[in-house]
C-alpha cells in the first residue's frame, strides 16, 4: 500500500507539472498572439479628390514637406510618392512603399483610420507590421488633426500604379512578426504632450523635431 501511495503521489505531481507547463505554453502563445496579431481594416472606395477641403489639403502639403515624405517615398527620377527607394540598413535593404492613392498598389483603398494606425503603431491596412525605417516611432507623436491633413494631401495626389519591390532582408528579420517584438520593447505610443513650463514656440519645435520631422531617426545613434 505504501508503494502504491508513493506511485499515486508521483503520478499526481507529474499531472500537476504537466498542467502547469501546458498552462504556461498556452498563456505564452496567447501573449505572443496579442503582441503580433493585428486585424485588417476594411478597404474603402477611393475618395474623390474634390471631397477634401482645399485648406486641409494645403496644410497637409506643408506637413508632408516638414516630414520629408517625398524624399523617402520617391525613387530618383520616379513619380512622386510612388515608392521603390532602396533604404540600406545593417540588416539588408528595405524598399519604400507607394503612398499615392492608387487603389491597387498604393493607399487608395485605405481609410483615414488605416492611415492613422500606420502612423501611430506601424501597422498597414492589411494588418502587417511595418519596418521602422518608416519612422512611426516618431510619427506616433503626431496629432489626429495633422494626420487628417496629411491623409487629405496624399489622397489628392496623382495615383501611380507601382508594385512594391520585395525587401532584401536576412532570416529571421524578413519575418514581420519579429518587428512586433521590437515594438513591444521599444515603441512608446502617444501623441506629444506639451511642457507647460516652456513657451508655445519651444513646444512647437519639440513637436516637429520629435514628430513629423523625425530628426532623431538620422541624427541619433542606434544601439544593438
């Protein structure tokens, strides 16, 4: 009877250990899914350019200039905002995307909500994580009002049918779920909050530097 009790006890411990292990694995899988998975946002019919307020478009033009959107999203000698510019990184080459309102190869079917999500958290309309060569770690500071103006400006540009080139990244960095891990560790979300102890001019400068102008993206060294 004592041996049987010991055997029963050992089996109970194994079952408990197995249950805890299974719970940890399931919990870990759920946590990973929560970090990685993002839903697609429904496509829309491309809005007519004349549906956007002219003053809003003009403000968006000025903001796009501050953000240097054209510099990264235009291949030398190519059509404005049609993408394809190679961006060399230590991990391989990333090609900029087409942000003209072309419905098939650009952002023509993106709603304003999809555009804002890309700016704030680096996720495209289909739910794919974007590489931070698109500096959404700075663009997360941009206000809803400025995102709206940028959206209006881009959606009134000339549509260009230009297929995106495949990025040239080594494994596992060619898997976009890896970007979700980087975001979990380093992305700080939220629009810029003014410092009440500083002037309006100073706060405006910080907002532009830390946000659309993303000066630190080129002028701040990266660690490992």
